[in-house]
């Protein structure tokens, strides 16, 4: 049976594609910056020259795509990859900010007997200000995305969004889906797909894979 993509799956796929493309663009830009011939400078000075004015657009695109992936119904593996990429982008943001502050304070890199770079006060002020405005919010946002992606998703709670009150036993997911089947799906055009999903949810609950069962339950609710 051909499976039609639902809205959540489309958002997940689109967000993942854009996030990977933005990460690739960031990696390519970093490689191009560090490919410059900067003989005579220390590793820290090379990094300062390469990154102090590094632009944030690819990372900003990644942040938007990462939020889409985070809010879509995604499996644990997708969220794990997202956490790693978001943490890497957040670390880059922190490094760029630190180097921008250093170059703005120092004003020049290198010495009279070696390759050197000097930055006028106006350029340093504008670059530092724009880097702070761009990269600082991105660092905070991406760190939050990385942390959120490592936590169990609560997006797949039943409609209404509230968890069971304290002291009350949670209703088994398979029972909820059985009720949904009886009330709405048993006589719908997609009843065969719903029946297959219900059987898989039961099997996943018996095996203890609650996360995957919730993903299928969300798909079944959208039928």
C-alpha cells in the first residue's frame, strides 16, 4: 500500500534537508576561511583572522530548520543527530563571538617581522556589534535546541496537550487507539491503514518501545 506523507512527516523531511544543507554550507565556508595562506601566525591568530567576521546566515538557516525538525514528530535517532549538529553550531557561535571580542580589543594580529593584520577602530566597532547581535541569540537558541533534542518528546501527548494528573494511572496508548478505531476509523476509507497501525502500536507497547508507539499513534490520529 502506498503511504501518503502527512503534514508532520513533510515538515520533518523538509527541515532535515535544509538543516543538512545549511550545515554543509557552514562547513564549506569554514574550510574556505582556513585555506588562506597565513604563514607566521599562531593557531589562535589564524583562527582570529579567519573567523572574527564570519557571517551567520547559514547557521541562522540551520536554526530555523532545526526548530522545524524539533517540533515535528521525529524518532530518537533523528533527534540525536539534531542534538549533535545544534551543539556544533552553538559551539561555533561561541567561538566566533570570542574571537570577535578579542580582535576588536586588540586591533591587530601578527607582528612587524611576520604577516600582520590591522583593523581600524570603525571596522572593529561595527563588526563586533553586528556579530553580537547575530551570533549571541543564535548561540542561546541552538544550545536550547540541542538540550531539547536530547529529551523525550512530549509532542505526541493526546489532544489537549496535558499529561495525566499526578496520582492517576495513565491510560494505555493501545486502549486509546482502540477507542479511536471504534469511534471514527473502523468505517473510514483508511480503515485498513488504521487497523495496521493499531496492531503495530499494540506490538510496540508489548515490546516496551513506547516512543515509536507514540509516533504511530500520532499518525493514526491524523488519519
